[in-house]
C-alpha cells in the first residue's frame, strides 16, 4: 500500500512542435503551464518552418 498521495507532473519537449505534459494533480496546472511557456520561450518554432 502506498503511504503518500504523490503524483508526478512531467513537462518535456519531444521535438520542435511537441511538448509532452503528464499531469499529476489539478493544483499543479498553473505551474505546469508556466513550464510549457518557458520551454516555448527558450526554443520557439519559426512561423515558416514545418507549417
């Protein structure tokens, strides 16, 4: 039996157009959204590439 209610929240860039977000708890949604926004600011995809 598990002793905690811990659930991971994982955010990672898979490729230039895909960010994977595996959410654990609803309380982490704002922090997770900020992580995704940070990934997009670090390496934005130019509008002319891949569209």
